[in-house]
C-alpha cells in the first residue's frame, strides 16, 4: 500500500491527514501541544489512537519512541556519523533491528531487515509540494512504518532547525 504524507511537521500542534493511494483519508497525525516532550499521535479516521510517537528526552543522538497501547514498540535513532548517505536504525521491542538508508536531500529511503526491503519512502511519487510517499510491502504493519517515516521526518526537521540557529 502506498500513502501520501505531508513533509516536515512545521510545529508540534499541527495536525494533518495521511491519505491512501486513492486519496482517501487513512490516518490522522495529531501533534500534541503542552507536553513535556514532542508528541504525535497517529489515529484512525474515527479518531482512535493507534500509536504515539514521542521524542526521547535524554539520548546521545536524536531519537523518537513509538508506543502502542502504552508499550514501547520501536525506537528510531539517527546514526551518529553518516557522511555520504543518511542512516538510521529502528530498534523493535522484540530486540530486532531495521535499517534505514537513503538520501535525506532527495527524500528517498529504504527500510530493510536482513537485506529485505520492507518499506520505501519517496518524494518522487508525488508532484504535490511538501509531500512524500510511504510504500509498505504487503504483510507489513502499515501504521508502524508510517510512524517510522513521521519520526524520521521530525528528527530531520529538528536537525534543520538546529543547523539554522
């Protein structure tokens, strides 16, 4: 399944819809304000919270945690050094790890496990400005991979803001 996601959350508190390939509203990303740490909730169209994405407060490098029903399911971490390509890792609650590699400038990434591509993130699929696509392979958890994409985007946005200061 392929989804369209608005690029760069401009500020916590912004809400937006993730649409499916037919243009239908699939998930609401609800940016929560007045929280100690940056918090985003990904909800179904009826408003039921499916996962929560939170910035980790104390970390050696940028990290965001993904929770489902209050339990940690994944931690997204930006690689400390990545000179030629963007690299991140996703640690899953079961101890396994996903690798994220690609070009941050082109917004082209692959999320892999053991060399198998599980999802792709690409700006090239859409002509709409400030939008990128997330394509999740059949049999994978769409919500988890959308949450990973949103976390990666938020981490990059925070890095960009820090670099401008």
